[in-house]
C-alpha cells in the first residue's frame, strides 16, 4: 500500500494533510507500538494505580512517534523516491520542503518536552536519554543489517520511563522487560521489512529481512522465544502472581501461529501480521496487570 494514501486525513484542511502524513497520523500502528511499552512499564511497576500516567504518555507517544517519522523522512527522502511504497511521502514527492519539515519537527519536540515537564524528574531524565536513539535510528539502515536492534532500543524505551514514573527509579524487572520488548521488535519489524526487501536490495538499504532471507522463520522463532523467556524473568523478578504466567500462554500461542502462517513474500500479509502486534502487545499488558492480582 503506498504511503501517500490519506485515509482519515482527507478530513483535515488541505494544507495540513501532508504534515499528518509526515507524522504518520494516518498509520497509528507505529504510535501504538511506541505507547504499549510505556503501558508495560506502568503495569509491571504498580498495576492499575500506575496506569494513571498512561494518558500523559499517550500524548508523548503521538508526539515522539511523529518526530521520529519526520526525522526519518528528512534523512531518507532520496531513498524514499526510489521505493514504490514510499515514493509519495511528502518530502520525497516535493510537496513539503525541508524548512517546513524542520519547523514541524520543532513543534512535535516541543510537545514532547511539555509532557516531560509533568513527569517525575527521574522518569523525565530517562526519557531525555532516548533522544540520541530517536535521532540516530534513521541512519542505521545505511551501516548495518541490524537496524531493527536500534528500533527496538528506541521503541521500547517507554518501558523504562513508565516503570520509573511509578517506582521512582529502575530495577532488574524493568531491564528484563525492556530486553523482552527489544526481542519483540526484532520479530515484528523483521516481518515488516520483508515488504521492501526487493527495493531495499536494489538501493543498498540494509535490514534483517535481507540478512536472513529464506532463513527468516527460524530467527523469528528465536526472537519470540527470547521475548517470552525475558517476560517470564521480568514477572518473576517483580514477584508477579501466577495469573501473569498463565496469561502468557495465549501470547506464546499467537506468536507461534504467526511465525508459521506469515507469507514473507506477500507484502500485504506481512503488513497485516505486523499490525496484529498492537493486540498482542496489549495482551501482554493485560497479563502484567493480572500478575498483581493474588489468587485466594
């Protein structure tokens, strides 16, 4: 599906639509995948009471996902012109200029900074530490076949922010959960990267999809096994109850089914499987909340 399809953005004034596309407001899955780790961190730390921070973090996720996409499009505008799926993006197609994109980026970063002002100091400082990752990630596909690692480091930073917002600091459970998120991202973004593998190979952009090729499926099993193992360690180290571990069983089943069923040569199927991770990530969040309930 080409990225220039406006979806609900057609309801916006014409002059605003390309800014919406630049921030990927028409494609909320990326915002969900940035926001869900925040929910994980909150749920691991304090269960339901900690979730009071969630609305604030949702605003931050929208702003920072938009900022990350803007940086990505500014860096990749020449590459994007050469890929069928991305050729119509506002900067690649010339509908927006770099000065306009920079001003829009400044606005989104200002919103993100505003969110930080409402967070506890430790959580705000941890959130600020993610900025080198946000800025650096778009360039990783030029230098390594493992840009998905850097995406995982970036997208799952919310685990640390959410946990610190509730607990006042970090701990081993948060580290295990953060690593679980990275393994999760390695899986779903490898599937996503299979959409563009032919174009990427032609223009010299690197990804785990190109690195693994026909051997991708075993790697996916490995990533998701690591994710589940690290989730278990996070729950165990946090003292979560048995409901958490029981609730991980359907997560494991869904992941195994997805790896077996995905058609890595069908871009539409890869996109559908990628989008399904919103529900799967929320299911992990529910499992973390259930872990705070003690059975009679």
